[in-house]
């Protein structure tokens, strides 16, 4: 079955399970980039398995091809490794807009919050809002009780 949006959303939800622990173990400081990587990883994996429809689904979600241009170089990388690659593009405003579009389309921040324990939700809300403000990213406000 060719890659489709519903499959992407479900795979992202699955990849977000345990994301905080992976972030801490890897010493990654940005929840924004780790969540973005978890959302991008299903596209990378599908493409590297030969399902090129994943790039079309990505393109329809984000509208440009900056992420698609990275797919080939991300073969066999983990979400943590991809997060570091994405963060290296932090100065590119067009790239951040593309990440924002992907996160919004997949509702990835809300999914990331759902994957956390109740005790970690306040931590996440404070962290992600601080990161979004620093990045000048995302037009949607607040996580946690939107």
C-alpha cells in the first residue's frame, strides 16, 4: 500500500512514544527538533524502502521541498540524529516554516504531549513555548489545554 497521510500520522504517533527519554539520553536540548524528526522519520523510512509516494505526501503537507531534499542523506538515521540535522538548519526561516507546516498538519505537538506522563506535561508546555518563542516559529499558540 502506498504511503498516505493517515499512515504518516499514525507512524508519527508511534514514533513519539518515549520521545522524552530518547531526548534526555541523547543529550538533545530541543523538543521542537526532536518532535520534528519523529514526524519526518516515517517519510524518510518509506522513501528508503522505495515508496516514493511518501515524498508526494510530504510535499502536499508542507508545500515546498526543503525537507524532501534532505531525505536521501538521512538513510538509516534515528530521530535523534535527524533532530541534529534539522537543528543545523535553524537559521533558515523557510526551512522552519516547512517544519512548522509539517508539525501543524500532523498535530505533532499535541501528539507529543499525549505521549508524556501527566507529571511531564507542564514541563513540556513550558519548554515548547519557550523554544517556539526563541525560534519565532509556529502560528499556533500553546500546547497543553489548547
